[in-house]
């Protein structure tokens, strides 16, 4: 009987662990189930409640559900609580239901990942899965960018308009296809941007960049030559896919996050050879980012009269005004687009283009600071560690802070899952577990 219970407990843990790994791996390939009119339910939002339910059943069977008693956990719960409260005191309760269901279908991944991450082996598996997921997205994005040079831009656009509803859902896919940001003008020529099966290049680059920094920490940590070569190849693919997304927010985030990673690594290491390698990397980055095409794209971010920049500044001002007028609870989760434009549809693309302003405008200033505190607390925990894996997570959080100034990624299920798993992997190892090698 005892042996049977042990075996069933092992099977449950095994299932939780590998189902979560599979979810992470397949994030770039998630597809939508059109279960009703204007209802596009992506597979991630189904699989996470499944793995959470299995985790709960396992915990109840043991009569012990483990929840991390850490600042990150309480900040996440506060974030959810304030978001939920905002829909009751906001302008229109019904408009917040969709986003509330979204948050409560994704956030449980943190609790499962935090429990599993007490095992150092799972941390390595999870980081490899994040790296592999980013590499998979990068391969799709790079192929997408290169395909027009082989068969022409028109046919590729037609292909992507046809497959977009499968990955994004009928209603959301139609909205994206009607208002795409898939193209960029480079020296008078129109090029396809890398965006994979994401709705736009900005969310694609955000996802790949977070995976890139996790992979950067893993690459620096890995000692096996074969795995190090594989990891380095994936990092290169992700780096170039970010470049060909032509997302200026991603460019700035990668530069700042990358310099932060290298600076901390150089401070910790006294090996001259590794310093030389870091210098070579910096020269390579400068050569990539400051060559003609990329430099002109990056420089345009500083031109405040440029069309998209002027529009983004207008969005920031609107969100700041909404926050000023509704400082305590915001206008209510899901109400922002209708407040700015009463004629906009339920799936309007109107938002503040700033993570913290978006949260503050809809759910109150306090919640904006809660989200900022969540990132800073996790960052502090990771940077205090001497583990290079944690340095990769810290650098990813730096990236999140920088790119988050220009876009709002939390409504992308792929990005939110990676972000929450990053927070979970940042928590201290359970006592009695073997620590991961320090650097």
C-alpha cells in the first residue's frame, strides 16, 4: 500500500513536471479553438488550468499544498486582487470579464512552477525548455523573414493571412490581418518582418528576447561542449530573429539587458580570456546594431515627430490623463479602449503602449506600483545570487522593464507564461536540495 502511494505520487509529480515543460516548449506554436462567436481560446489557456488542477489534486492527496511564502507570491496575489476589484468599481463590469478570465487562466502556472522549481534539476529542464521555445520561435521568424526573397512578398502575405486565424483564432486573427504591422520599409524597399505566429513583431520580439536572456544565462553556465555549442547556436538564431523583427523597443531592451549581463559577468570574473570574449561580443553587437539598415531603424526611435513615435507619445498622454482622473481603482479592467474611443470594438487594438500606464489606467496607480515592485523584488533576488543562471533571469527582467515602456506584453499568453515561470525560477531552492553550481 505504501509503495503504491509512493508510485502514484511520483507519477503525479512526473506528469506535472513534463506537462509544464511541454507547455513551455509549444508556446510559439499554440493555436486557438474557436468555441463560439468572438471567443478565441488558445491552447495555453486550456493546458495551464489542466496542469494546475493536477497539481491541486496531487496536493490534496498528500493533504499539503505547497505555496511559496515569498514577496513575489503576495505581490502577484495583490495584483490579481486589485485587478478583480477594479471591474466592480470601474465604468463597465462586463468589459472586464474577458481579461479577468484570462488572468485567472494564466497566473496559476506560477504556483505550479514555484513548487516544481524547489528541485534544482527541474530548474535546468525549465530553462532549457525556455531556450528551446525561443529558438523554435526564432526559426519560424527567420524563415518567415527570408521567404519573400524566394517566392515574393505577395504570396507570403497571402499565406500568413490564411494561417493567422488558426493560430490566433477567427475573430482576433481577422482583426490582426486587417490591421497588420507585418511590414517595414528599408531604404525604399518593403520587407517582411519576423513575427512568427504571434500577432505582431513586438510581441514576437518580446517573447524571443526573454527566452534569449534565459538562454544566455544557460549558455554561460553549461560546461558540456556539445550542449554549449547547441545553446550558442540557438542564441544566435534568437538574436538575429530579434534584429529582423525591426522592433525598436526590443533593440533598446536587448542592448541594455545585454550590457547589464556582460557588465555583471565581468565584475564577477577575473579571467582575462573571458574578458576578451566579452569584448569581442560587444564589438559584434556594435557591428550589428550600428550598420546602416539597423542603425537607421534604431535612430528613428529618437525622432519624436516620426509617425509611430508621435502616436505612442499621444497614447502615453491619454493613459496618464486617465490615471490622473481615476487614480484609485482606474476605469476598470478592460475598459480602456472603450473609454478612449466609445465606437471601438471589444477586441480593439487601442492601448497605452506602456505596461505600467496600462495597468495604472485600468486598475489604479497602486496596482501599477505593485507590478513594478514585483519586477524589482525578483530582480533583486536574482542579482543577489552568484549563479549565472539567475543573472540571465535578472537580465531578462531588465529587458522587460525597458521594452515594457513601449509595449504591453502581459496580454500575450506566451509572454505572460514565460514571465511567471521566470519569477518562479527566481525563488530560493528548497532546503535539502543540491544547489546549482555558482559562478
